[in-house]
């Protein structure tokens, strides 16, 4: 599987797969229910699903400062273009307009050569 993010500064795809840790991707589908969804007085559930949105949670391997900065820059725009091949639900290449929020940067260590190591974790949520 590959996960690529569009770099809007030069209109090219950046493969972030090598930056992702082993078992570092979780996929989920989040249903969007109608305003009247819920249980009635008899306890019967009325879903009224009006749509669904795809979501990925990603955790990286330890990254140096340059890698961390590059990935955070790719995630910064309000909307990003993400391509996943193959996407698990469809088993083919899928491209999504997504956003990322709550990007967590964990400081791991300061190396003797002056570089730092960081791990990032972040969601990618379909617009």
C-alpha cells in the first residue's frame, strides 16, 4: 500500500509510506446520520444515514527535523489531496480531498549531531 499527499508548492505527489511506522495506519468509515436519527420511545433505532466519510489515523517512524518539517508542511493546508493505493475498502486506487487536524509531534531525542528526532501522529479525514 502507498499513501501519497499532493505537494501544492510544486504540484507533485509525495509518497509518505516510508515515513509510516509498522502497523501505523488505521482506516475507518464514519457514518453521517440524519438529524432525526436515534431511538424512538419503543427502543427501535432509526439510523437515517445520509453519508459516510473515510478516515485514516497515521503514526510515523522517528523522523529527523527535515522530514518532520516536510510532512507538517504537507499537512498544513486547510484541504489536502491524498491518494491511497490500494484503498482497503475498494481494493483499488482512491483519491480523497481530506484535512488533518490535531497533528501531534512527540519529541524523542536531541542527537549529538545537532538534529532532533520526532514522531508524528495525525488523522486524515475526508472533507
